C-alpha cells in the first residue's frame, strides 16, 4: 500500500519542477525581449547623438572659418590704413589750410575707430529691397564720406572713388548685389541672432506679461481646421473649417476683437471636401488650399481675394502630383524664387514653382521614399535651399534642393505633427509631436 502511494508523489514533484522550469523560461524570454528593446533604444540614441556631434563640429568649423576671415580682413584693413597714412604724410603740404585737413588733424578718434565702421557685425542688417537704388547710393555715401573726407583735396577723383569703394564693407556690397538680383520676390530679411547664447546669458528668469484674450464666434458651421496670419498685413487672418468655408478677418485696433470681411466656399470640385490646409501667398493677395489625392479630386485651389467676381474667385489646378491620401501641409518657402512645398499621406514631398502664366504652377517631386509614413509638416530654411519634412514615422529630414539629396536626418521617439523654423536663429526649428 505504501508503494502504491509513493508513485503519485513522485509524479507531482516532477510536474511541479517542470512547471517551475517553464515559468523561469518564460520569464527569461520576456527579459531577453525587454533587454533587446533597451539595446535598440540605446543604439538609436547613439546614432542620434553621433549626428548631433557631426553637426556641432560642422558649426564649430564654420564659426572658426568666419573668425579667421574676419581677422584677415581686419589685418588687411590695418595694413591699407598704414599705407594710406604713409602716403598722406609724404604728400602733405605745410601751407594747406583746407578744412578737410583740419578735420584730419582734429579727428584722431575717428581714424582710430575706422575699422569698426569698415568691418560690420557678423550678422549685418539688410536694407529693404524696395528702396534698393536709394539705399545703395546712401550706403556708398554714408560709409565712404567720413573716410573720404579725411583724404587730402590734392588727390584726384579716381583715387577718392577707389577709397570710398574700398572703405565700404564687403558684406554690404554682397547684400546690395544679392538684392539687385532678387527681382522675382522681394521681402525684408530679418536679422540673424544666436538665440541659445542669448538665452543662456540671462542669470534669472524673466516675467512674460500677457493681456487677456477676446473670444469671438468663428462664424463656421463645423469644427475649425486652420487659422493663418497674413504675411503682408498683420491685421488680417483667415480661418477654414470642415464646412469648406474660408473666412477673411480683420483685427480691431488694440486687439479688442475681429470683424468678418468675407466668406468664400472653397470645397473641392468632385468630392466636395474641405481644404485640409491653407497658406497665404507672400504678397498677401491670394490663398492656396490643398485637399486630398483620392478619387481624382482637385489637389490645389487658389483663392483670389482681390477678384470682384464672386463666382470666379476660386480656381482649381489640374496638376495632381500626389498619389493617394490627404495632403496634410502647404507652405511657401522663404527664398527669392517664389515656390511652395506640399507634404502628403503618400510619403511624398513636392515642390511647386510658378510658370509664366497667371495662377499656373509646375510641380516636381523632391522625395517619396525617405519617409515610411505620412508627411505631416513641411517648412523651408531661409539661409539654405533646404526643405524640412516631419512625418508620422518619427523622422525629421532636411532635403537639399540644389544638391538633390537629404542633408540631414533625425529620428525621435514620438510621431511628428508639424515643423516650424525659427525666423531669427537659422540653427533652430521646432517640431510638434503627438
């Protein structure tokens, strides 16, 4: 009887050991999967920081080369100044009582500070291109008159012109030359500032004073889709909603409210869809709307705000570069050549350039395979012809239009919803995640 009872005990013990082994094996498998994910995550971080290191080294080299050019220009200016002073001392007449020579003898401080006038800041301010001829004339007179007044009156006119041109900063000459070439699109370029060192220089937090907001009715029947400020008039903005209506608004004085100026039906021709995104033309006279690429529907429309004929205010483009899905974003590039970029759910980033005809645009696909999911936002860097694109695949790509290839790539941990470059600091851009 005892022998019969011992057999089930052995079987129970063996079954318990087997179950314990299986549990340990499952725990180890789960632990290995967790460790594998940790390794992959760390590898992604290493690749990200490697790319950050390369960019930081590139920026450091650029800054060092700028400093070297600045110092070489300073030494060259000093040597030229010494030669000019030497020539003046040799050719100076003792009987000269010209007021110009009196100014020369009494303005030692001005001659000592001349390099500060000749060598501008690393980030020069650019004049408005509308006053190009007048500003260029004033620049040549203003920068060269003080130094030209120090030259002896016995020198001929050719020498004066040469000295005035040489005293003019080379950066200023380049700016005037670039502005003369930019006839297609004229806009005021903001001064470049290094914001990170500027923010780092503050030792204590500062208070941001905000005024109370004003609530107004959107006048739309369905949910709002977008709100865009006018680039040429800060008192105007537009709103669009799921009802397909685009409303034009004007802000009251002191921001006390806003008045509705006009409403336009901008639904697509076939599916009667609302605009997925809208943007202003840089001149402020028209609006560009994008839709969907499904069912052969219109992908782009242009709303002429200056048209008096209400039925002909909206024109639809026949160009259809996107293959499928929603076109999520449309943005004009901050470049001299007028163009805009669209990003869609088909992973594509498309650039549109103006044709000869009015409201006629030709398209070119920049890339379709660099993103593995929908492109949610696009933007342009002002200092280079680089198009930024942020996607739902957690990738941020900077594409060099001139070179025809990706200049940099970033991988983050969350889906990207939109991207916005900083207008003051060229090295910064903001990505919205979700």
